[in-house]
């Protein structure tokens, strides 16, 4: 499945947008400035992830007015990771950059990324030197999660790296061959390999509006990361199960022996309750853990498309036909 740039576009910027009306004017302004400074034709693709504010109106108008700006509206909120996937699917550049809409990923860094790409790197990650405006709690949990995932998974997922990155078209084509439903995009790029490098930047606070990643969404992303890239929990289930069974055998032997050779047997109510409840709890825990994986198998087996596009503005007929082709394959 080869995707040829239909309009001679060299760079694609992919921006997922979910209720970002507060930041859009500033974003468009900064993007236009950056795009004007780049040395080749650039498109900016906005993926409207089911926004319920005026983001859609602003972006639609922009796409109708300026052919460099393109607009995809998903039929509902599919979540950040899927939104960036949809945007990358529609990108036609030779180098593709994914960045957040809230200007926490400063568009000005793109020039530097492109310079590294020209040196021959196929994935250029942006590493955060600092993170302003994020709560100590968010930073702490993020770093804990990164450390845990690093320990559990067999591939090396870079630290302090989010979804702000440049990828070469080759990498994108490989990425599009990965049809998994529960996507942890940064892990998927780590898995892909290729020639990778990093550029460092200071991550400012969100330019306007509020975070669209409340605590429970972060937890979901973290669980996805672990379950997609590690089978350690499954193994944990096996080892805990084995250890508890061994203890139970020992305790059982002790119970039988004391039943046979002593005369203080019927007092065992407490121990019975303790054992039964402990084992029940353990059982549930382990079943739940297996359920996590079975749930994903279920999701994969359904083979639903990853997302549904409700509307597209600014794309050529060729590009549209290509996307249709891809969504059908997915
Ligand atoms: N976003 C999205 N769909 C969602 C949640 C977020 O497309 O369901 C977008 C959002 O508009 C932003 C980017 O993903 O461009 C990152 O979100 P946010 O800045 O709220 O996350 P944070 O930086 O707080 O982790
Ligand atoms: Mg943000």
C-alpha cells in the first residue's frame, strides 16, 4: 500500500482538536508564520475529534479559505490517539509532524525537526526539557508511569516524549500497517524502530483553554500503554497464582496432619474464612487481569474501523479516494 503525495506536498502538520476554540486564533496565527518560513509546500491537517464548541466553525472556514489548511471531522469524539491516527492517514507530505493544538508543542520547533530529518533521521522525537503549567501530580504520575512501563515492556519507549514528533513517509506507511484498536502511539513508534533522534524543547503551559485529558483519560492511556506493550501482568498472575497455591498446599498438609494426630481440630472457623476470602479475592484479581487482555482480543476481533470520518474539506479527489481505500482496509 504505497501512498504518493498527490499534490506535491512536502510537509504535513497534523493537529488533533477537541473543543479548542479558545486557542485556535493564536494557533492559526503561529502556524501560518511557521509555515511561511518553511522551505517547501506544507499542509496543516486539523482533525476535529467531535468538538462541541465553535472549533468546527473556525476550522471549516479556514479550510475553505486557504488551501494549505485542511479539515477532517470525525463523527464523534474518538480520543486523542485515534484523532492523530486519522490525521496521519490523511497526510500527503514526505515528512509528517504531529502536534497538540494548545501550543504546548511549539510549532517553531518544527524547523529544527525538519533539519534533522534532512540529515537522514526517519523519526525525530521532541523531548520535553521542562513542563510548565502542569500540576505536580500530573508530572509525578507521568514519570511513575514511564518508569513502570520501562521496567515492564521489552521495547525501549523513550522518556519525556509525548506525541510531538516528525516521521518520514516510510515510517508512516509502516505505522499504517499496524491496525490495532487500542493505540498507544508513542509505544508503536518505539516498536517500529527506524533511525531515530531527538530535539529538546521547553514545554510551555497550555496557551488557552483547559486540558482535555482529565485524570481518568490519563489512567486509560496508561493502562493501554502497559497492556499493549507488556505481558508482565499476565505473568504476574501466573506467579502469584503459583505462590498462593504452594502456600495453600503447605497449609492443607498442616491441617490434615493436625487433624490426624491432634485433637483440637474443629476450631478452624477463622482460618477457613480467611483462606476462602483471600482465595476469592485473588481469583477475582487474576480473572480481572486476564479480562483486560481478553477484552482487547474482543476489540480486535470485531474489526471495526478505527474511526469514522463525517466530513472532509480541502483534500483533493485523489487523497479522498486513498483515504477511503485505507479505511476499508482497516
Ligand atoms: N484531544 C483530542 N481528543 C481528545 C482529547 C484531546 O483530539 O479526546 C487533543 C486536544 O485538543 C489537544 C491534544 O489532543 O490538541 C492534547 O490534549 P491536551 O492538551 O488537553 O492534553 P494535555 O496536554 O493536558 O495532556
Ligand atoms: Mg496540552
